[in-house]
């Protein structure tokens, strides 16, 4: 599932960040911010207009992401209990 599809207040584990293009600067920046495999992530809230931006928590840090940016992050809700 994509991070942009995750229900609010549901914990998940990052599987990977998908590159839209070769040498994708946005995907690389998401990895630098902490969106790496095994990291716990949670969608906290969505903005009032067209549900953008998304407020996402990775570890103890919160980020505002565009829906298109969040769609690059693949997550799984199955292994959350093991990762925490």
C-alpha cells in the first residue's frame, strides 16, 4: 500500500521509497528524511483542501508531504508490532 492510501492514525512500516525517474531527487530526499525500510510511519492528518498536505510522522518527527510525494512511499501494516 502507498503512504498516501494509509488511513489516518494507522501505524505502518516503511517497505521502500519508489523512484519515479532514474536518479529521482524527491525519492532520494525522502530517504534522507528517514523514510527507510523498517521505519515506523503514521499518517496524522490531511489538509482541508483536496486533503493536501498530508501530515506524516516518522519516528518522532513530523513532515508535511504532498499526496504525490507520499505516494512514492510503500508501507505495510502487517509488521508494525514487530518494528516498534
